[in-house]
């Protein structure tokens, strides 16, 4: 890919070459014009030994007439290095053989020896100046891009001294300020809504736990847990620090056991069986809070709809998979609800790969992390 710095240097170099060629040609042309004007003036001077007058065109030497091809010619190159200038004076022709007086033609090589090094020096100077200008401009743009990438978007104009770059920096500052304002409003809204929902959900959970032996109360507990999961996902998406949390070394088996213990209410059912196949030495590197929210939702979803068949939690290398074998869960996976949609959004924000596969043996949610401790 051609960089702006390279394009600027090539453009200035091409311009310098064009200017050198044009002005070298003009310098040579000027020298020839001056010389021709000088010879034309000599043709008006009487008594010069190299100037001859002829009454008729046929009297002009055959060498001159052959080279001129027309009585209107003003300059003729003869044989053996001779050179003629002509002028019609009334009915006569004035002819001067000026080969011994030529100045520019014998000096052409000398002139080129002067013009070529001078042009090369101008070209080198132009490239050096262009490189300096390009380096200065690109340095500002690079600093501007670095500030944007690092998130320091409030003082972008500090990286711009040129007017054009400063205009870009000011436009970026305005755009980022507008975006940040929108994000703050969205985070505030989601935080307020989530906070307001947590209190009544906590009351419902407490009352339902007192009535846990009743089937309807268990449905209330399930609905409460589902609402809390959705709220956790919404908060994780609203809080920018969740997606940008520093990765941590997670010991997978204790991490999953902690999540299962947190959902012991679902594990306590007679129709729920969980099989965990995770090597004790398995570790992953990932943001802990986001991993907790994503895995918690996948495990909760499998436990909630896993009655009658085992729930398999399998871990190898960088992938943790949760499989539910019930047929109705397969149909559910084909119609992902808001919970799964939010899980997918959080995975995309954190760089996780989430794959949902439905087969005759059940539905599997496979979560793959981007790195390992030794990577």
C-alpha cells in the first residue's frame, strides 16, 4: 500500500524533474535565440569579410541553396561544419558564413555538464525538503491516530500544529464527544433500569424461596433467575470496562464449579443431571467478569431446559462447551431469545467465539477463547 509520505515525496520529485527539464530546455533555447539574433545583426553590417551579397537567388552558392530549399530560409547548415545565416535585403540576398563565430553549439556539451549536475542537485534538495515536510505531516497524523487508539480523544488538537491536521483533530474531538455523550446516556439508562428491576426481583426471589416446594413458586424462581441473568448481561454490555477488562489467568474447573454452586437451586431438581468433563489443569486467559456472565448464562439455560437428560460441560484447550440433550431445547436454539442475543453481543465485544450447533444428540453451545496462558 502506498503511503501518503511516499506519494508526497514522489510527487515533489516528479515536479522537480519536470521543472529541471523545462528550465534546462529554456536555457538552451535562450542561448540559441541570442546567438541567432547576434548573427542577424551582423548581416546588416557592411564590409565584414565573411558577409557576401548576391543579386539573384541563383547566384547564391549551391551549398546554401541546397540546404535552404527555399529563398525564405534564414539559417542553413552546410557541409564540413560550415554554417550560414541569410537575409533578404531588397532584391539582394546577404549570406554570412559564421561557423567560426558559433558559440552555443561548441558549448553544448559544457552546458549539459553544468545543467545536469545542477538539475540533480535541485532534485535531491527537493526530495530532502519533501521528506522533511512529509515526515512532519505524517508524524502529526500518526500521533493523532495513536491518541484515538489509546482513547485520549479529548485533547486531539494538542497533536496538531498544522492547520489542516488541526481541523481534522477538532472534527474528531467533536464526533467523539457526541458519541461519548450518547454512550453515557445509554449506560445511565441501562444502569437505572437494571437497578430498579433488581429490588422487586429480590423481593420476589425471597418470597418464592419460602414457597419453594410449591410448583408455581418454582416457576417464579425460574422467571426471577432468568430476569436476573438478562439484567447481568445488560449491565455487562452497558459497562464499557467489562469488554475492555484486562485478561486474567482463569483455572477453568473451579471457575465452572463456582458457577454450578451459584445455581444450586436448579441443580437441586430431581430431573437435572450434570456431567463435568474438564481437565483439572485446564487454564484460559480471558476477562473474568465477562467470562462469568457468559458461562453463567449458557449453564443456566442448559440447566433450566435440561430435565430428563444429562447436561454435559466439556472443556479442552481453549474451548468450553455446554450440551443439552432435550429435543425441545433444539427447537429453542433455533429461535434464540433476547438472552442468547445479548450473550452473542457480549462475546463479540470481548473477542469470544460462540458457536451454537443443533444435532440429533442435542444442542451444544461451544465458547472459544482467543488466547491461552502460554500464548
